[in-house]
C-alpha cells in the first residue's frame, strides 16, 4: 500500500534534479582511511580501520547504535580528532585541515537550519562564508532551490516548512558549494515512513545529478539497500563486512551480519565433514545438512538458511536438505504466509513464501517437512 502511494506521488511530482544544473556539478573524490582509529580514554569508539571509497560512489554505513558510525563520519568531516592513522580525500591527507576547509557537505538528522534566516539565506550562508560574489550567490541559491523543488518557498523561515521540506533545505545548503563529498548521518530518521521513501529516491537522484561522493550513515538496512552501491556493516567499533546489499544478504560472513540483515535461520553445527560438492554440517539434532559452499572460517559455526529459501510440504520432498518439524505459528499478510516451525521442540525456524491460489498452507500443530537446496545453505562463523 505504502509503496503504491509513494510511487504515485513520485510520478506526479517533478523529480529533483531535472534541471541538472551545471553550476552545482561537483568533482567527486575518493576517500582513503589508513589505519584510522578513535579512542576515548580506554574505550575504543573505532578500531584501526582501512577503507577505500571510490570517487563518486554512494557508500553507506550501517550498524547498531554505538557501533562507531558517527565516529567514522566525524573523523571524515573533522569534528572528531583521530587517535591514530589518517584520511586522504582525493589522495591528499586532510590531517589538520579544519572542517569548513574540507569541502564536505553535511546533513544531519536534526536539520540544523538557522531558524532566524529564510530558506534562501540558509542556502546562501555557506557561499557567503566562502567569499563567493553576491551575484553568483543569487544564481547558485536559485539553482539549488530548483534542484530540491523548493523554489516557491525561498522567503519562508524554516519553522514554516514541513520536516521533509526542511531536510530538502539542508540538502540544498550542503550541496550548493560543490562539495566533493557529501556526508549524511541518519538524515531521514525524523521523517515518517512514506516521506522517508520519497526522500531516499530524491537523495539518490541528487547524487546522480551532482556526481559527488556520498557517505551515508543509517541504522536502517532498507534505506542503505535502496540507495547505496556498497554498504559497510559496523559492529563494536569495526567494519565487519563490505559489499552490495545482495552480496551481504547472500554471503554474510558471520552470525552478526546474517542476523542484522533480514531474517536468518541459524542452526548450531556440531560437526563438519568435507564433501566433494561443499561441506556436510551435522546439526545438534543429528541431521546431516548439505551446503554447496565451502566453509572458510574456523571455530564454532552455524548453518544459515533464509526463510524464503525453505519450502514447506506435508509429504517428504525431493530436496537436498530435509528436516521434520511442527508448525507452531502461521500468519498471513499482503500475499505472504509466514510459518514458525519447531524442530524437535528445541529450535524454531521461520519460513515464508508468497501465496498463490494453489499454495499449501498447513494448520498450526501439523507435522511438516522443511526442504531447501544445498545452494541456499550457508555455513558461517560465529564471529
Ligand atoms: N565524545 C565521546 N566520549 C566518549 N565516548 C564516546 C564519545 N562519542 C562516542 N563515544 C562512544 O563511541 C562509541 C561509538 O559511538 P558512535 O560513533 O556515536 O556510534 P553510532 O553512531 O554507531 O551510534 C559508543 O560506544 C559511544 O558511547
Ligand atoms: Mg550515530
């Protein structure tokens, strides 16, 4: 329902950046983090980190609260001083360069607009600070306002605008001086769901029109997946894995990544045997589960199967992996049936599938078979 509504409003409104203003185009620069690290006393907010972000890339950082996302962003923007290591933007070290000289545009969750200035004056401010001539300021502010579709509210004050409009002003203000890098820290968290989806699309458009590199922090995996080319997942002050949304979902390296992105059925592994086509994992229940992938980690490991990869049947299916269970819960929403299945009363796994007219839907309490392919079976590390 929401998706349809937002799709409609997208079609009915002029997409941001239609004008593709040449004067706002920027030269996206690559960023290199070289052993960058931040400690507060004995506490480590960011462990030594190496990372390369491509010029013009839309790069997102996700992770739970306290994982170090804002610290990494603050080190980039210059609000946080590194304990060790350094950062290069466009191949040049920014060590000791103050924030306003880093040519970085910034957008935060609380729009941080000047309440006593009009929308136009807010957007003009960074240009004034940089000594841009008055006539050029007027032209640039106009382009920036058109870019975010706010040309009709230039004389209003921020408190006369909606949250979405205020965030558009913040976006215009952050991009009006052609920053080579735009950093955003949870910029849409204060907006409601529909508006958030709309703004995700608009920020993506803005990025493709302007060409700057974008570093986008969010705790919302859906947001990262819909916007970023690559995503870094952080936990406890370090980047755990980097990849596209698809790569991270399909090939999580450990239990944290697997359960942070979407849903994952995790079954503890008691033993592993090498097979010609991958590995055989023996579960605590004695089931032998085939995986077509090799296990590269060491130590404790888990079988990971995504709920949509499982099939549920009343009779024994012809599939690589089969376990028996009892349906303990079943819910239907928007064409998707979700089952919770208990295996030997000790483990509950989730399965879901799109329901079409002839689909089998078991009653709660019925004995069923769960089947899935070896190709959809991962064996992953604990950490
Ligand atoms: N100024 C500070 N002083 C002490 N600890 C801090 C400070 N800023 C952040 N931290 C700590 O560093 C860790 C990472 O914080 P942060 O980067 O803000 O995480 P995130 O943005 O992922 O929620 C947290 O444990 C936080 O408490
Ligand atoms: Mg944060």
